C-alpha cells in the first residue's frame, strides 16, 4: 500500500490490537470489506479466531476501532481550531495539520474512498461526516460570502483529491503532497483576502 502503510505498521507493531487493525485494513483494501471474513483476518495474523474474538467480535468493530484511532487527530484539530482566532495564519495551520493527518492515515482514507457504499452504511460513515462538518466549521467564517466559503471548503477537499488522484502519477510522493498543500493554501489565502477577514 505504499510507504505510509509500512511506516504505520512499524510504529504499531508490538501491539496485538493494532496488528489486527493493520492486517484487517490491508485485507479490506485488497479484497473489499464485504469479501473479507474474520477467519481470513485470523489466518493472515496466524492466530485462532478465538484469539481474534478476544479483541474484536465483528469486522465492524475492527473498522470502527481503526477509524477512531486514525481520525482522533481530526477531532483534536477541530478542538484546537475552535479556540483560535479566524486569522489567515490559523487557517493555513489547519490546512497544514490536516495534510499531515491525511498522510498518516492514507490507507484508511483510501479504503474509505474505494468502499464508499459500505462505509456509508456503517457507523464510520456518519462519524466521518461529522468530522468533516467540524472541520468545515473551523475553516469557514460565517460572514464570508458564498464564493469564499466554497474556497475554504475546497481547500480541504483539494487535500483529499490530491491523495487519490495523484497516487498513480509519476513523481516523489512528498513532492506531490507539498504541491497539493500549496494549492490548498492558495485557496485559503484567496478566500481570506476575498472575504476581507482580519
């Protein structure tokens, strides 16, 4: 799945619960959530189903735990953002931090993108929608005109689009991530100046 998945595995290796999450996410990404069974997860881990049940009773429990762990930084960012002034610097920092969050959780976000129907039916779909609304709320100044509100929201989704649509294009991953971040930052600057915020 790329360097990010390997890096995540190395940081999380030793912890059985996290090993289960990593292997399950690999399988969900390889063959889809619906086609992956708890038995296959146990086999890939080389443990019994009983050992797997000790940590998780269902696939959804595993997915929810992955989602909660890897998206907690979004909740932390939202809380931080709520306490900050509506300045250009704050909004640029939100975009920068969110770019880092996406990079750290790339396998999860790719899984969610490729399995939108399934995700929508599970609790994680509603939870993710709530996180995105929280992120929107700390980005947008309600006094900004509609065009600038769209620019603020577009900055966030530019980061998502960059992760998905540039992955198969030749080039250094970090250079692509920086280019996407620059475009998102430019949108924030344009929106900020357009709305005349302080």
